[in-house]
C-alpha cells in the first residue's frame, strides 16, 4: 500500500485538490462556503473545476498507459491484456450505471425538495414563529396601557411608599400576566420594581426611552434582548417617571425564529441555484468515480502482471528446456505465495534434470573412453612383451661382440628403449585402471579420519607447504566407498601441491599454503581445497574441460586423474566445481546426502 501511495503521490494530491475545489463549489452554490455567492465567483470556480477535471483525466490516462506498457506489454501475453480489459470493463460499466442512477436520483430528490407542499410547510413554519412573537409584543403594548392607567389613578394612594408600590406592581404583574414591572426615571434608574434583590435588572435601550420622553403613547421595544418582549410608556400624572414592562418569550422562540429565517433563506438560495448544485454534485461524483476506477484498473494491472508474468516465465523456461537448454531459469519475482513455490520447484526440477543429464553424459563419456582404453591397452600391451624379449636377446647375443666403447653406447640405447617401454607400460596400466574402474561399495565412513590420513601422507612430499585443515564437526559420516574417496582426496590435494611446485619454478617468493575445509550441513557435505598455486589462469579453454579424459596441462600427465575423480564423485551423488581466485585456485566438492 505504501508503495502504491509513493508511486501515485502526484495523482493523490491532484485528486485531493480537485475534490476540495468541487466541494467548495458545491458549498458556494448553497451559500455555505467562505467564498461569497456571486455569478462571477461561481463561473470562476466552475472553470477551475473543469481544468482540474481534465487534468485529472489526462494524468489517469497517462498513468494507466504507462502501467500497461511496463507491466503488460513487456510480458507479451494476449491473455494478460484480455483479462485486464475485461476487469476494466466490469469496473467501468457498473460505475457508469451507478453514476447515471445516482445523478437521476439526486435530481429527483432535489425536485421533490422544492415541492409546493414543502415550500408551504417552510413558509408556514416561519410565519407561525413570527406571528407568535408579534402577538406577544402587541399584547404587552395593550398591557402597559392598562397598567399605566391604574398607576396614574393610584397616585395619591401610592404616595411614594416603597411597600405600597411593590404590592401594587406585583398585583398588576399577576393581573396582566407579565414577568417584570418597573418604574424608572429618565436616567433609567430603577425607582420601584417587582424584582427581588437578587434578580438582575436589564434597563431599556436608550433609543426607546428617548422616543417616549415627550410622548404619552406606549412604545414596543423591537430590539429588546433575546427572548424578551418589552414596552415603555411615560406616566402622565408623575414627573420624570416611566413605566417599563417586560414579558419573557419561550426560551427557544428567538432561536427558532432565527433558524427558521436562515432555513427559508437557504431554501430559496438552493432553489435558485439548483442547476449549479446538480453540476457541482456531478463533478464531485465524476472525480470520485474516476479515481476509484483508476485504483481498480491499477490493482487489476498489478494483480494480472504478477500472475501472468510468472506464467509467462514458466512458458519461456519450459520452451527453453524443450529445446535442450537446461541453463534456463524461471526468474524469481514477487508474486503470490503459491506461484513463488511453483517457480522455486520448477527451478529445482531444472537443476535436477541438468544434474541427471550431466551425470548421464559423464557416464556415457566414461563408458566410451573406458571401451577405448580397454582396446588401446590390449593393442599396446600385446607387442610390449615380444619387444621386451627381443631387447633381452639382443643384449645377451651381441654385447660380447662389441668393443668397450661400443658396448657402452649399446647399453645406453637399450636402456633408453627399456625406459620407454616402462613408460608405455605405465600408460597401459592407467588405461586399464580407467577401463576397469569398479562400482563403489558403500559403507559408513568418517571423512575426517580419511582426510587426515591423506594429508599426513601428502605432507611427506613437501614439508615446506603449509596445509591447514578446518572442520565444523568432530565426526562427519558419509555412506561411501573408502578406497575411491581416498583416491579423490589424494588426487585433489596432490594436484594443489603440484600447482604450487609449478609456480615455484617461476617465482619462489610467495606463501606456499593449502587450506582444506570439510563441513557437514543439513542436506550436503562440502569439501573445499584452496591453494596458492598457478590456478586456472593459463587455461585456453572452458574450465570444465579439465574433467575430460586425456585433457592435461602437465608435461608428463595422462589426463586421466581428474576424469577418474569426477566419475567417483558422480558415483557418490556429488558435484565438483572449479573457481579461479586471486593468487591461486579453489575446488569445491558437494556430496548430497
């Protein structure tokens, strides 16, 4: 998910900006936004919406095209493109249908919103609230006239007595059903009142008092504090005294009246701008649907490419294997777990087929060379015996007939012939050994003991070479043929010693060292030899060719040693690998358990 967000960060920002401008346009149409509702502002917002919407479409088109090019076209599978197309259509068609239905439903609901019955209810609710307030204000105007009449008439009775005034005013309060009755002067100072000491006194506004200073008529106070209806009137029989009466409205009536007024203003604003609201709603819906469609197509492309790329790789790999190329591999790509397991198993199968093919080729090659070696040994060995007998007769028959000087030359020549015959016999014996290579007899052998015996034997060839032995277990057991494995260890270490000797002939100033490692792991045993000899740098051919029979780089070598070693290793379910390294060579043998 985080990769998807990082990859499409600019698209997400463009989507958020476009969606925000769309909502701002919608709020402006209904006069609820921070931008003033005007034709110029609305036109400006609509132009911005169109530009952003077109930009969003173009960006989505480019991104989808790029994703198809990177994730689908390079795989080259028609089925991949087909499923992407189907997925996109199955997402697009319901989205379009839902869009049309939603816009129709919104338009229908908006028309019902402006139904005559709804308009009647809205208007009547506001009129009822306003009439209620007006009725209370008119009533208090008549009440104040009656209270003023009684007060003027009771001037002598009241006689500026505080208690009498309070009792009189409280009586008027109960009779007229008002909440507060005050007698004040022109400075709005409270002279007599029905309030208790703890109750707050709210004086009338200055403008209202100024209007009744010289006028005996009662005055409704229109701009009284919230939830209060009040009236003020000058008392004719008193100097500088005014009657101030207060009636509390329902505590929520002012709020209801304000809300009703706002609601009716909003209602008619929406009715006037209904077309623009539909347009802005359509823009918002198109923005959301477009981005959701892009997300669904992107997910489809990614899912399809992950799936079909693995299938495509398997197809290419199987085709290569069918053509005999066992070096083909299925690339390891991040995909579903089951497909990853399939790819891994397919590669393991290729490795096993390749190993089996190599073993089969090696066996066939050894059989062919073995057959040739038997024939050569037979053909060469047959004439060696009569040649040797003839040399012995020549030596005994003619040696006495020669003078001393000729006898010496004669013996030297016979000796040279004998040496060459022995060389030929040695070669014939190696041919015979190679041809008669027996099948291994498997027993459980401790490879550490076997290897130490060979190291001890080989160290006597040259004590100046340092041989270091590492192991990760104290005992490493392998079901093997002891004699044949001993021959493998002996030959490989001996080759390293001879490689160091060859290097000494050219340069004696280096560290003569052979490092041997024997490690036991869960599924295999690893035998490694690293030397500081001449290595494989002078080879003019493939490094694997040194395993072929009769291939040698030594002056007096027959080229059968490594070939026999390779056959023994293959018979023990193993592989041998050669690695050129700086200032030396590395040989690794892997025995599978």
